[in-house]
C-alpha cells in the first residue's frame, strides 16, 4: 500500500468551470485501533510513522458500535520498527484499514491546478498580488485559455479575504501608467481599501496605480524622513509615501497627474486624518515643481520623491535653474532627491547613477546612495538613487544669466 493523496486523474482537462464533485476521492490508509488512554504514548513513540498530512488528523474517533476507542492513522510508506511492534502488543492495538474521504476543499490551489491543467503547460501560476479584496494575477500566454478556471480556483481557495480576481492585460495606460485588467472571477468591484503600515488607502484599482509589493520600500524611504521636514512627492499616486510621511509629522506637497489618483489622494488624507499636513495637486510633475517653488519662494524642501521608475529620469531637467529665484535663506540647503529608475545592466548600481548624472549633466552625484528595490522581470531591477541636488544644477540659469 502506498500513500497517494493527489486529486483524481479524471479532473485533467477541465477548461472553463471547475466541477467540484469530480474531485471526490476515497483513500484507504492503515490504522491502529486503541484505547484512548494509550493515545499520548503512541503518538510520541510512533511520531515518524503517523499519517502527518496537511488538513488531516492523526487520530480519529472509532465510529463503530459507539466505541470509545480511537484510531491512530499511519503512513503506509513508513515501516514500523521492532520496538514499535512491541509497543503495539503492550497497548493491545488492533490493526485496521481506515477510509479517508477527500474532496475539492482538501486540496490547495496549486494542487488543484496541477491536476486540472495539461501536463505540458509548464509552470502553474497560483501567485497573485493582494490589493485589498482583489487578487491581481499576471498570467502567461500559455495559461490564458484557462484563465476563467484559474481565476475560479484562486477565488475558491482564498475566500473570504479575496472576493475579486483580475488578470493584468499587456496594455498599459500611456498617460497615467496604470495597468488595464480583466475580471476572471468574483465580484466586478474594483473599489478597495488597502492597509499598509498603519495607514488606510481607498481607491479604484482599475483607474490608479498601486503595487503592494512596494510596501517595504514605502516604509524604508519614509523611515528616513524626520518630523517637521518638508517633503515633495512629484508622482504621489494615492499617497503611499505622502500619507505615512505626514503621519510622521512631515509637511508634504503631493502631486499626481491622474485625476483619479488625485481624488483618491485627497480622500485618503482625510481618511488618515492628515489633510492639514498634505497639500494635494493635480498637475504635470514638471509644472507642479516649478509652480511650487515660484509660488512659495521661501519654501525649503528637505526631500523630493520621484517614484515613476519608467520615466522619472526624464523629469530631472526640471531641477536645472529652478532655484535661481528662490529666497537666499533656502539656498544653503538643497533637497535630497530620491529618484526611481529601472536598470537592465550587469552593474545596476553604476547604471542607475549614470542615468541620473547624465540627465542632470554632472560628472558625479554628491552624497549618493543607491538601493536595489526589487526585481520586476528577469534581468530588470527597480532602483532608487538618493542624492543631494547639485548646486550647479539648481542655479544653472542664475549663473548663466550673471555671466552674460
């Protein structure tokens, strides 16, 4: 007798809907009928020989004739030692066969999908990003024919926390940089609430950008900020940097071009009771930063966040000469810029610094720190380059004009 607890072979080939009844399976395993008083000593002595399978008990009641005895379930793939056999005799154990009844609820999503999908499909995808009640998947081309079935299994195996399963479509909104998505299973409700590091964020996931995998990065950067510092977030989204920074006691100027993100940002500031510490804007990032310093000529920024890794480097030219008209007292301390970018180079740190310095037109970045955030694809790393804004860049126009 061998232990085989995989789903029945008859489920292979399901394509659109899961037939849960087809997963019912009875499995016979060896057991020992014993008096209840011997349970503890047998469990201790036979630990390595027990059934020891997820979601299954090693001891079950004996249901025959209202018996008060118990049945200890064994793994048929493990043999008892001579010492074990002696113990069974002392405890007057009776060898029996016990039938386990397994069904769809027993197996996890990976086991179900491996049993259902074609064997030649390759890797089975069960991983997803949790965004509140939404499971956000990124299925491969070979899995798309089974997307509804995959979505249903993910929903079944992760409820009640997950109520909606969506798949990322390759198309990305070019203006606002959020992913297009399609509903695979569950409720067609994209309005969700995410809790992260003591803050709550409410938004329509189909209309804004959110990445739960960045929560440790959000915390890492905000931990750098000090109370009463002034922070400028040029691509604020729904507020994953701005709101925890404000909760920490910073004054934040937060901007996002997407009207939906801006509306969610305003709402989330109120939701987290930091509306008096966050000034929200809905502008192009370059226009926003220039407007901010022109409107507040004595504003002394401590930090500037540029979290738009696909294109943030292209926005760095906004710093060229932008401080040429601000108050003298603010020129002694220029802000520390935290610019995100992608790198496919072998030396990602050197490449990230090179991207920034080249765009700014400087040979070297002062007090520069580079942090590898996460792998976003094979040989593609998300990086964060933190550096002090160079004086030569900040006052470029002022110096050019004085030289004329």
